[in-house]
């Protein structure tokens, strides 16, 4: 395999100028970076808009590092300084849809702010739209196909996703039941999550779903399933998520939020797609 990188994705000094290429580079070098630089890497990928718009001092404070660490992180990736790295994060936003604040201002300008409930609904609908649009832009069809392959060959699919992820796994259980796919929903009722997952073996696959701040029981049950030899497909929001690293396939979704309440629109669409595609694959 060639080690060369496409000129369209990198600067003359080898540093990526395209955000997707930068993200891939950070993920590839994650384990070799010093601890402070991994702290910056995690913050940068979890908060790309903050990196794009923030000051070095403000970003460093939120990432809990010194401003000089941002410079060292940038140089470790091939950039001359932090401002060069920041330009890549800003380029990611050039074609993005207007922010919620901009859209909310537009709603008020058009006289649609009279109803508080309507304004709240508009905010949630906007977050759902942004979630779907962002996921459409970052979707990796090859990863989705690999996930379907892993799940389609499993004897039983175990669905693990607690707290805010539970509605997604509950829907997948409903859909898979209707589609004739053998599955177990690990719902943790009566504190029996560990017992429900204890029958997992190497012929099975697990769909684990968790987002920041990551439900501890979901992480524990996922690790137990991996110890029992099951194949893992994770749905999460970061390559550094505790359920991503050992997954055969990790599908990453970062949902937009309204007033701190995150949308689940893109995740639900993915859950529907996986359920139907797995049924189709098994039927071939």
C-alpha cells in the first residue's frame, strides 16, 4: 500500500488541508501521541466548531491544557502553527447550513416567534435537519456495508443501548422482530442487563449505542460481550468513544442539539437502515 497522500487533501508539507483527511490522520496517530496531545485531539474532534471559532487561550482552557500544547499538537500533525490547523476546521464550515441562532433570528424576523411552543418545535426540527445533513455529508458507505455484513452473519444480534440510546435499540428490536431477525434487546429491566447479555457467544453480534458522556452500563455490557467473542458494531460520536476502539465497525454520528437537548434523528435513520438492510442481506 502506498504511503503517499493525495495532493488535493494535503498541504505541501504533508499536513491535511481537508477536514476528513485531518480527522483520519488524528485517528491514525492517536495511540502514538503524548497524553496531553491526545487530550487536545479528543477535544478537537468532539468540538470542531469551537476549534474553528475560538481563541487559542479559550480553547486551551476548555481542553484543560496550556496554549503551547495547541501549537505542539498542530506541529505534530505537520502544521507550522495552530492558526494553520484552525484554518482546516474553518474550511469545514464554509458550506454548512446556517446555525440555529441564525435560523431563529430569521424566524423572529418573519413573525414566527409568537408561539413559544412553535419556537421550541422549530428549534428541535432545525436540530434534526442539521443532524441528518451532517451525517449525510460524513457517511461512509463502505463502513455501513461492513456493518450489515457483520450483523447479517450473526446467529443472534444483541442490542445494547441504555439511557438516551434506549429508544434506538428499542426501535431496532421492534423492526427486527417484524423482519424475522433473531435478536435480544438488552434492556436492563430489574437490573438484569448482565444476565440478559450472559448468553452472548462468538457466533453472535452486538449493536452497542452510546454517546457522550457514555452510559457506564452500556460500556460494561459491551466489554463483557467482547470478552465472550462476539462481533461488535458500535454507533457512537467519537473514534475515542469507549465502545469504538474494539469494534469491527464503528459508525460515528454527532447529533445537533437545541438548548442542550440532542436530536436523535440521524441515529434513528441509521437504525432503520441497518435493520432493513440486514433483513435484505439475510434474504439473499
